[in-house]
C-alpha cells in the first residue's frame, strides 16, 4: 500500500498553513472508532456492494460498455456517484487496514467503470448510445459534472492508496474532455450540484496538471450569473465572492464552499477567503443544529432563514453533515484555528454519525431532533447518496487526529492510537492513551528517534470549561477553544498529559430559535444527548421537563452491544391521560398533573437502534 493516503493533500499548497497526514500512519486501538472501521470492511462495504448489484447501479456500467443489453439502475438520479463514493470508501478503508475481500470487490468495480468509458473519454452511464446527443444539455438537473467530480475523487483515492493508475488514467481522459468542452469562450455553464470544483483541485494536486486547477476556478466563477436558472437553491443567484450567507440546498452549498477553500489554498485569492469567513460565521452562528446537522427545510433539502431550526421537521441530511466536515477540515488546514475543528467535531460525533446504525448496515437520510417513533433507519434509499458518503467518511477519521506545520504538530482529535510521523526528517511516534470521547484524560507519549525541537499544539475544545496540560513535571493552563502550544526539545521519554474537564451540562440556544424557547439540551464533551422512550417509562419523553438546578449523573450503559456513557437527570413528567379530551387547559389545572421523575439521556448518534418510540433532543426547562 502507498504511504500517500492523504485525503486533502495540501502538502505543496502555498496558502495552507497545515498539512494533513496519511490515513495509513495512524493505527487506532480505541473502542469508539476502531470497531466502526472493522464493521466498515466486514459489514458496510459488502452490504452496500450487494445492494448496488441488486439495484442495477453497477449494471449501468456493464450496459454502457455493451456487456449487457439493459439495466434497471438507469432509472435513478445520478446512480454513478453512488458507485464512485463506494470505490473511494473502499480505497480509504484499505489504507486503514489491508483486506483482500474489499480489495477484490473494489478492483472488480474499477474494471467495470473503466470499461464503460466512451472513445472520447466521457463517462456517465445514463448518456450512452442513443442518449449521447443529450450530453451537457441539462447541467442544472442531470448531475453530469457532479458525478464526474465523485469519479475524480475516487480515482485519486484509488491511486494514492494502491499506486495503480488504471482508474486515474481514465479519469484524466475524462477531465481533458471536460476541459475541451467547458471554459470561457466555450460552454460557459456550471453544474446544478457543486462537487467537481474540489475534485478538480485534488486531481490537479495528484497529477500536477494546472489546467484542472484553472477549470475548477472557471466552474466557481461562472456560477452565480444565472446561466443555470439563477436560483438560491443551486447557489446560482449571486457570484460566489459576493455571498454573505449560506443558503439553498445544504449539501450543494457546503460542497461549493469546500471547493472554494481548495482554490484559496492554491491561489491565495483573498476574495474567496473573505466570502468563506462570512458564510462560516453565518452557518455556525445562526443556521446549524446543536448536533452539527445542516439544512433545516425539507423543501429543497435547504438551509432556512437565520435561526430557523425546527426539531421534528429538521431535515439535517446525513450528506450535509458530512459536507460540513469536509469544509471545516479544509478551513482548518488553511487557517489552523481550533474553531474550525470544534465545528468539525460536533458534526462528526453527532450529525454525521447518527446517519449510520450501530449494525453497520442501516442508514438515516434525514436526522430530526425530535420524533414520535416513526423515523427509522433503512438499508438503502432510491436516492442513495448518504450510505456510501458515510462509508467514505469513516476511514478518513484517522487522518483527522494530527496535522503538520512548518513548526511542529497539531493534535486535533483524541483516540487511543499510535501515529508514525516525522519532523524535518526525524521520525516521531505519538502514542495516545485515552477513552475519549467518554473521558477527557489523554496521555500522549512523544517518541522522537532523536532529540528534536518542535512545537506541539494540543486542541482544547470549546465545550471544555477547564483544561490543563502537564509535560513531564511542568503544568500549563489551557484556554478552551484554542490550541495550547508547547515548544521544547522533545526526547523519547517525554510524556504529555492533557486533562479536559468533561461535565454533563445543560445547553441553551439563541432566543430567536423559536421552537426552543424555554428549552434545554444536554451535552457531555463532544457528544449531544437525547431522550429515547425505551429508556424512560415514567413519562412520554416529549413531556419531560428537566430540573436544571439539579446535577446530571453520567453512568455506563450498553446500547446494541456498544458501550456508551448515558446521563441521568431529575425532572418532571406530565400525565397525558388528563389531556385525552382537551387541546387547551388552564395552567392551574396542568400543574396538578405534574410529578417528579428521573430521566435517562443517551448519545444522539445511538438513537433508533432499539424499540421504536418517541425521541427528543430539546427538553422543557423545569
């Protein structure tokens, strides 16, 4: 396996201050992420492959290559992208752990993709044979360039992990065709679904072909001029550099921002980073859920107005949380500030992780923050973007743990692991011992091959009220929401202990979020909690009021064979039997029907893995 298993390669990007590490250089041994990565190869990828076969998604490529005469998969929207994301997921998973079965499946799919390529380099299974004349005629709706983008990312991942270039060569032929068709003075349109922008930048980084970077810039610049309809929904209403709020289809908006971030890393165009900062503040300050979910409206799978964050009707598509992670990761690599990783962590542990069941083979497309027991995970969806998207995110997690600067290392995420890195040619091994995210105590052994001076930057999350860093016998205070920097000559025997205070605490939101007026949520460390009916028999969880003046107690619990930390609190429950005939009642009468109870909250990502029943994140404040 190649040692270049880097997802977003800013190694030579002149305007990024941080460089990511290869996935393969971190070996997880924790009880939170490592079991998921094992399930990814043993359960998730094989079952997704089976469904892609059953639904005709892979048959589409066989049809395009002439191997079969028809395919049922052609009826889906952008089915090629599901296959490409699966290939990317398989590739990154092999960087985590070599697996002959996954490798064999991946290579077989790659063969089908390459065989489906047309003589001119075009690859899109819908536009074959008698549909060739329809190519590039409906960019707003048909996702041709979106699918191409996912192909490019799959090819880069495949090449970086395996060292083989068959898929990469097919991809560059396709990219060259797109370059001949699109550009100023050629076809001056963009795709209705952003994705190709960041894919082209990564293809440029992999091949060194600058035309791909220029083409990515063209697709960003041509958008917003009304050439594909001019709607907010597809971010075509205004030139990118003039955007001040994040709007429209959530996944599209966040993918577009990720692509613009990649362009800034290569070009240093300050108008890009200015727009990105404005949208970042708009998103994190007014339009994101406490779970890190993005996109509040079912209509258009879109962002709503400022503070429009309904709970039961939250859309919060799994792909949108993943897109936010991809954007926040890029912004972090550009600027190196903890605020970006704080946002990434919130979406990772909550809004994205809830998208896959604890069985490794069931999924949420939509992630509400309240439910009456009707919303359950499914084995797949006709529009199947989310399952392979969460599959490709999971193996990226090891690369999030560290980043490298000219001065040293950034430690961003904590997990029991060993990382084999280097600084100025000196091999440095980091050994983390921790039970994060359930515990805030992290021991970090720094093991350079020889004494070397560098800065070690440890992230202190913004959720942490108090933190200390101890290096051997020296204690350093740390400010939440920042990186604490330790600059020294590091020796093989050096030991760092980071202590993150991790209380169970109540969280409130901005007063303008109307559904949550007088309500609270519960958070412990990076984990957001919810009440699920199966744990709470004394009252309907929608009718629980939490006593915020009383302490919350954390305790171990097992959900679907997964050990977690649950939280118990004191509150009041409303007796619903008194409401059977009434829609409205006097307050004096209601007060007589309230009784004290104990409630149990579980991690939001783990809900809907047991018996169906009501669930809520936000509770009335008692």
